[in-house]
């Protein structure tokens, strides 16, 4: 009866079609569809658009204006002799102008602004790389977690099958009086416990799958079958990793780029110490027409040009204070770079030590698995011949499952530390 129930429970799972998904495929979908990555790419597009000579102030500005005015006037004169009507008069005014302003020299600020825009684009590229690394780390850890849960589910399915066989055996023995009802009830509790643990793992897997699909930018009910295994990568020695981290880590690069940009801010501020030379030119045209009067039409047109220079001699020390504050900010940024390097080195050392220690523990657990498996096989044989009771058999089963589960968990933990090491050393997503 229990076999039939288990089979019926598994039917919906069997009927759901699954799509194979390798880690490489998941990476490609994440890079293409992840919402966070797409948003940072938009920031990069904005930074790229900002790189222009006009935006930096190199190019002139050109303005055009035009107007049309119409007026109609009726005049009337009152005197002691009476009221005398005047002449109606309609006047039309039309005008148009074109003006150009061009800053010829602003203390080299326009050059500093253009260079700053170029560096801001590079900063946004670093921000995009950092976002890619962050999302790939999230993707890898989620993918590895699902892989771990798949293995855990298989272990629990095997455990559940054995618990079912044990329960069936004790039920049959109880019918012939070879065992007690207490042992049957205990075996039934163990079976239900294993079944509950299996369901819990399936719930965790479904949640992890939904998280994986979100990272890949997907919102659907597709059930994926992950095809990539938890294979360990070749990790370099610590000194090589440290050297790569200081050279390639995105957080360090971001801090250093911000420090470079502050130098252009300083140049823009110091431009106020220089004179400002500006050229203004224009052309204007105007016409006035009148129905009455001595002048029926008049027009004006002409060109103008002005070359002006201005030089701020004193601003209440505002420029000097701004310059000093920029220098202080640069000193702060230098300290921040040192702090980031120290944090990266600390995290790299911590993760590398954990990675190395867990690999040693994994080797011990693999050797321990042989012992636990051998003990379980012996316990099954002894239980069959009545040498031990079902409690001892259950304990042997639990010991084997715990050892197998520790190995699965260790492999997952090692992969998470490995992923963090690759990210810290600037090797993730490149």
C-alpha cells in the first residue's frame, strides 16, 4: 500500500517536462537578461553620450529669434472749438536676429571636463564589470545550491526507499509475531520523518530554482534540469591570487578611478584663476511699416561682434577653499584605496584558508564514507538474521546519510568559497 502511495505522489513530478540547463547557458542568459546588469548598461550608455566637445564647452552656442507686432490706433482731438477726429493708423513691426556665443578660453576647464567625461565612461565600465561579477557570483552559488539539493534529494529518496522496505519487513514480521508493534510504529515514524525531510528539500529546491530564473531574467514555470556538476577549479597559490586581486579587483579599480576623476575636478576649480575670453557675434534685421505719417516704412539690418575678457580677481577665497577641499578629498580617497586593498586582502585570506581547510575535511569525510557504508551493509545483514534490532539498523542508516549529506554540503561550501576567491582576485566574469 505504501509503495502505491509513494508512486502516486511521484507521478506529478514525472509528468513535468524538464529543460536541460548547463552553467554556461545560465551565464549567457544572465549576461543578456539580468535586470540589474541591463540597468547598469543604461548608465554606461549615458556616460558614453556625455563624451562630446559640445558637452565639455568647446563648441559655440547659436540662437535665433523672430518677432511680429501689429498695432492699430484711432486718434481724436478735443478742443474748445469742438472735437476733431484724427487719422486711423496701423503699424506693423517685424524683426529677426541670429546670435552666436563662443568661449575661446576658460582656463583649460573645457579640456578637463572632456577628459573627465572619458574617465567617467571608464568608471561606468568598471561599475558594469562589478555588477556582472556580483550577479554571476549569485548565479553560481544558486546553481551550485540546486545541484547540492538535487544530490540531497537523491540521498533522501534512497533513504526513504530503505525505510519503506524496513517498514514492510517489520509489518510482515509483526503478522507472524516475530516483532513487536512498537518496532513497527517506530519504523513508521522513521518513514514519515524521511518523507518529511524529502519534501522539505524539494521546497528548498523550488525556491532556489525560482531565484535562479530571476537572476537569469526569466519569469516562467520552466523546470530546469541542471547538467553541470560541482567540479572544482584550479586555484592558484595565495601569493599569486593576492597579486591578481590588487591588479584586477573591480572594487579597487573603482576606487582608483574615482581618485583619478577628482584630479580633473581640481583642474576645473583651478580654471577660475585664469581669465575667461569670449566671442559674441550677431546679425539683426527689423522692419516697421505704417499706413499714415511722414515715414511709411523703415528698416534696419546689421552685424555685430564683441570680444570680451573677464578675470575674477577676488571671490572671497571661495576658489581657494574649493581647491583645498578637493585636495583633502583626494587624501581621503587615498586612504579609502588603502582600506579597500586591506579589506580585499583580508577577505581573500579568509576565503582561501576556509577553502583549503574544507578540502582537507572533504578528504577525511570521503574516507569516512567508506567506513559508514561498510557499517551500514553489515547492519543490514545482521538485522536480516536478527543479530541487531531495527533501532540499531536505523542508527546505522542515519550515520550513513549524515556522512553522505556532509560530503554534499562540503562540496557546495567549497564551491562558494571558490567563487568568492575568483571574484576577489578579479577572475570572475572575465
